[in-house]
């Protein structure tokens, strides 16, 4: 779902404050879990800029994104199944049974409500999410790099399975045409699952460069040495890991990231339907998400 005319749900200051506290709690738990089990991760994107420039959350942002080396990313689900606090958080990653319309994994807080426009028809966990994606090793050969980027595109396109809103109308129209040509869920799942296998086949230990193959930065080659070590910066009074080459990384993607954007651009990126930090998302089933619930109820009466 999603369209450029959608008017996002406006979050008041009190709710924003509760969101940041719950997100911070989730981030601290995520860090504790990763530290306990020897998993590496870094703050990226707005989380990294927030740590460097704001020493915490960017005031108008509504999430924190993290990145993990592919080997650690693949270990996380198994470790979570054995040791994760499932009474507190829910681990979410798209598979054949359920699609979250996002290429990253996430931990979500089921005691909260954070419903995005693109997921309103899905009966999934709609709690506040801490998202974390994989950083992949990339081959040295230019030809193999382009093949990997192509597989990254296939993975993103058929894993997302929703129309993009921030890549321009031409890309949106082309994406819609491809989805119309391949309407079968099974075939779409086959494509992204096989593409992901091809993406992650390169050795982390032997590579010189790494890539984020599920976002806008697919064409950037990051020197692996930027990520070989971490630095810890203040984030809301706690130390959080960033890649040692965070300045080069952020400058490459965002330019002068230390300068705040114009006021009109200081907006959250999510298209939100409804937010409630005091009640679980399940209270709103059939109201703000999964409208089939109400339809089914009416049919059975």
C-alpha cells in the first residue's frame, strides 16, 4: 500500500516522549542481548547521526536503525529463539508465511501500537519497532559486484512487495508493472529467497568491501575497514556502538550530516495510520489494521 497523498498520523509531544523512552528501552535490551551472545551491530542512518550530532535521538525522528554483519545477522534468529525475552518483545522477519513489507528484521514491542500505512492489511505485530538489517560482504570483481547489486534489487523488490513512495513516479510505475506481471505470492517469495541466498554467499573474513544491499545505498562500496572496529558515542546518556569509520560513512551518504536540515524537512519518515504507546496494537485490529476482521465478523452474524 502507500501513496503520495497519504496524510500521516500526527504524533503529539507527549506520545513522542513515550516513544523515545520505549525505543531507548528496546535499544538497550538489543545491545545487552547482542553483547551477551557476541553479536556485532552498529547504529546507522538517523540513529548514528543522532549519536554524533544530537547525542541521542534526532528530535523529529521516530525510529532507530541498526546494522549487523551478515554472519551475526543470520545467527540472531536462532539465538533469539533460545534466549530472547519473548514475553517482552517480538522478533519479526519476512518469510513465506508472513511478510512485513520491509527488508530488515525488527524487534517489536507488542504492548504498543505503531501502525504504518503499508501494513494496514496485514495481521502482524504492529508494535513499535527497532529495525536492524544485514551488511554484506561484496566480491572484488566489478562484474560480480553488479550481479550482486542486481540480486539485491530482486531481493528488495520482491521482499518489500509494496509500491515505493520516495523513488519517483517512474520507478513506482515500473514496480507496479512488475508486480502485475508476477502476481503469484509463491513465485515472488521464490525470487527474493533465492536472491538473498546469492547475496550472502561471499565471505565476510576475506572481503575488502561491504554493502547494504536492501536500501538506497546498494551502489556504494564501503571499505570493510570502516566497520572492523567500533567506537562508542553518547546516546541519551548511554554508550552505543558506531563503526569506526562513521564519519566517512555518514559523509558519503548524507553529505554534511552535522548540519540540521531545513525546518520543512524535519519530519518523520513513516506514513503512520495510528500510534498509541499505552495500549497494545491488538486493541485496534479491525479498526486501524486488518479490516478483514470486521468484514468476517459481519459475515458471520
